[in-house]
């Protein structure tokens, strides 16, 4: 089944790597990309996604702050927070907001369970 995914990361290279890895698992997927939280919120207002994958460390709002904004208007969107920051408090907050947690570096095995 094809998925329409929102990838949010301030690094274009990181988004490219994530997209390539996702296509190995779900080759029919389509993508929208955002480089920060504000851009992501605009895309979410204009389109419907099956899932959003959010980097934690971004300029402006963090991925966790973006997740909190998303949950104000969309409680059902499948969201995963992607980060190398594995602090318990971040993981617990993401879980409380009904989001998955993916540790960097990303690989095919980590994505297979999400998609």
C-alpha cells in the first residue's frame, strides 16, 4: 500500500537519506518535505498524510514542539520523532503524545516496523 509521508528535517541531506531508505521498504510512497516546523504546519494544513516523521533538533521549534502543535488539531496522524537524542524525558513526552520514537541513524530495519 502506498503511503503519503511528511518528512520534517532541517537537513536536506537527512531528508534525502530518509526518503531513499523509506523507498526500500515502501517503494510506492510519496513525500512532502519541510525544513522546519512552520513549513510543516503549512503543509499539514493543505494536505492529508498517512504519517509524519519529525527530526527532533531543528531551528525554531523542535520536533517535540511541532508534535505538540500537530496534536492540537490532528490527534489521529501517525507521527514518529526521529533523533539521536535518546533522553528518557523526550521519549516519554513523545509517547504521551501518541508518537513513535526512532533513534538515528535510521536504517531499513527500523523503518519496517513503522510503515
